[in-house]
């Protein structure tokens, strides 16, 4: 499984810039967006919040977003971040993974949107809700790829103020089911963007404000593109 992942796509990082980056990659099976800055990719109608966002950062091109969705073989999977309004982009062919599971090519993708911690924003999720979601999908599945806006607590989640902003429940489940979970794709903590660590047998990536290519086979191959 060849994956290109990115998150926290804010400020100057927009859809046209992403297309230029994707042109460097020969192929991928799936493109994964782990939340925050989704309105920099698609000019969707999200009410007053979207108007404020477009006024601040500019309005992206719908044509560019369609090119992004059609770039990988399987498509674009995404969760919303703590600064994203809930958005269903299925009309463009994107697959919303938030609080859901998606099975493809012997892999199970599970999505956790928003934030439960110190930096919550407009899109909050409770740790109990995360626990219920993970308990529903993880025990009976293998080859799991978790797409969570928050990293696991204590891993690539410490902001410059010295506070960990990851999910404690996510950390517990990664430790308990490391044999089941091949990969965690996260963002949220910008200062660790482009970094990765291994917990047990699980590879954990923080792709905030970066673009990372990872190939999952017997051994994971990882390369930062931006």
C-alpha cells in the first residue's frame, strides 16, 4: 500500500501548491488528509466560518481539488481537524473517514477527527467517544491504518509550551493492539510535522504542514516529500 499523507494545510499551503508537490510522485494508492485547513483545499459552503477563512487565506479552486482526489488509485481519504467544520466531500469523490472504518486491499482505515485535549478548536471529540470508536473496530481487525488528527499522547505531540496535546485513549489502544495497528497517521502538533516514531510494532507519523510518502509492505518505507 503506497500512501501520501499530509495535514494542517494552512497559510500558504493550498490545493495548487499541493498539486505541484504530487507531480514529484510517480504513483500512490491513496492520499490521506489528517485534518486542519481543509478549506484551503476545497471551496465548500461551510457558512460564515468558510467566508471568514476564504477572506483570510483566499478561496481555492474546485478544479484543483478534483485533480487531487483523482491523483491516487483509490482516492482521497480524510478526517476533519480541530479547526475544520464537519464536511462531507463525497460529491467530489473524496471518502470521509471521520468516526468510520473503510476497508480496502486487506487494510482497515479508521478515522478520528478533531481534538479532545488542550487545543480543541471548533471540532471537539470526547475521549470516551474515541474509546468507543476504537473498541468497535480494532479488536476484530488486522492491518489497521489509523488516521487521527491527534497523535497518541506523548508521541510527537508536545507543543513548545511543554504541553502534550495527543489522545491518551489512542495511546492506550496503540500499545494494546500494536500487532493489529500497522500505521497511525496524525498531525495537530505542528512542530513535529514531518517526524515519525515506532511504538511496539506500530509506525506513527506526524504529517503536520508536510507531505510524507509511506509504503506499507513487510517493512515500511517512509520519505518526506515536503
